[in-house]
């Protein structure tokens, strides 16, 4: 009986370890876990998580009016958006968390495509992509630290090709996405030469 308890405990620990490693393997290429962000004392906090099922539903709705957008949406696996108001209660922790995500992206081989640092108004923006071959990406991460009052984290997971990025950037007038498309296109042309 004395040996049964330690053996059961060891088996349970091994089972939990295997479950945790299988869960880690399930994380999609292009997905980044930022964890939970703290809302400010004022309470400004937005979190949006769009699942694969919702993306398929959105693609069906968009197919008639916006075929290019629908095609891009079909290739997405998830979208996560967080917007957090910053004040003295959460600024240091939130800025450190976003900076840690940026360091992690670079250490894991993500390409920093856009960097904006403006001293006057405090804009601090990075756009990273997880490259997939020469013409597509598996993930896009946008991080923004606005010293005036908010932090933004966006993670789009799925296969997105450069032409789709350009169409969406032009259609919705999204300047950072235009820059991503131009840099992917320039890399492709450099390899062709």
C-alpha cells in the first residue's frame, strides 16, 4: 500500500506533463500568447478573440460583397485583439509585457517589418511577421505602446499572401499593412535577381 501512493502520484505527474506538452504542440504557427493584460484603474479594456468557426462564418458572409477579403479570411485561423488603457496602476507591467513579447518574437525568428518611434507624441509601434516561404506569412503581430494612454496587441494567425495584404491595405487604407506588403514584395524581388 505504501508503494501504491508514490506510484500513483508519479503516474499522475507523468500524465499531466504529457498533456501539457501535447497542448503546447497544438499552438498554431503564427500564434503568440501574451497572457492576460491588466485593465487600468479607469477600466478601459477591450479583448476580442475570433475563433476559426467565426472566421469561416465571416468568410461566407463576405464572399458576395468582398471576394478578396473573403479569400483572406478563409485562410485565417484566429484573430486576437487587446486594447488596454494605461495609467499608473498598470503602465509599467503592460509596457514590460509588450516589450517581452517583442523580444520573444525576434528570438523565435519573426521578422520585424515596421518600427515606428516618435518622440513628440510617444508612438511606439512594431509589426512582426512569421514568414512562410517567399510569398506568404503564417502570422502577424502588431504591438503599440501609446504613451498618452493605451497599449494595443494584435495577433492574426493563418496563411496570408502578400497580394492579399496589399488588397486589404488599399481597400481599408491601413498604412502599416502597406509597408508589410512592400517589404515582402521587395524580399521576393531580391531573391529573383
